[in-house]
C-alpha cells in the first residue's frame, strides 16, 4: 500500500479554495489537484506492507499534540515560479506549529525505521503539478486567505489511477483541544 500522512481540509473551505484557484490553472501542461484531494501533506511514506501500516498507526495514535489555527497565503511553486514542478498555496500562520508536528511525527516514525525526509519541510497545500517535460510558466495570481482549524491528521492510502490519485483515510488521529480554544 502507498501511504502518506496529511492534514485534511474541511469541505466548505476546499470548495472555496478550488473555486478560487482552478480558473488560473487551466494551462496546457498543468494537472490541477482535484477538490477532494486538497490537504496539507505532513509526510509521504510510500509503499508499505499491512504489517507496517499497523506499526505506523500505533505510533501515530500515541502522538499528543494541541489543536491550532493556521492561515493560507500566497501561491508559490517548487522549485520556483520560473521553473515550476509543483504549484501550491503557502501556509503563513502557525508554520512553527505545523513544523513541530511534522518533526514529532518524523522522530516517532524513525524509531520504527521509517526514513526521515531529506528535503526541508515547507507547510503547503498542493494545487497543481506540472506534467513531465511541459515548459509551463505560471502567471502570478492571488486567492483569498483561508483560516484553517487543525484538529487532526490522517494516515491516507493513495491509489494511483489513470485519471489521478485517490486518497482513502486509514487512520485519523485527533489533536488535543486546548481549554477555550474552540
């Protein structure tokens, strides 16, 4: 099974995000992310066995972390807007909290021999990918900021299909509510 850990985005926000960016991404060589697949990726793990999923689930369910709020920012791209491979929405509020959660997950999973990410973690929401060999430039555009309440993260299975990946939640881990936060 191909898996990753992500933070889900509530339906009404996904809908509004999608409506705001899709009109800018109807460009040859781009494959926009479907509305249902919008999320904040914490860690891509890749192919694992069912036994490994059980171990990973156990490690994740024992993570204790407080809920928090974040907010979306500008559109950007990896590695750059001039030579994009991935187009994304930045997260501008509570980046330190998201990075702290990512670090905690990394440390715990490393104990069960899941390799740490080699690249620097940048909290974001992927909205499109550039197709192989496409020489595409992305116009600068803005979308409204969206506030996100982060109260869980999810272990997802990713099934690759010709029309694009489909994500299925395998395990949801709820964060701890701080007194009086929401």
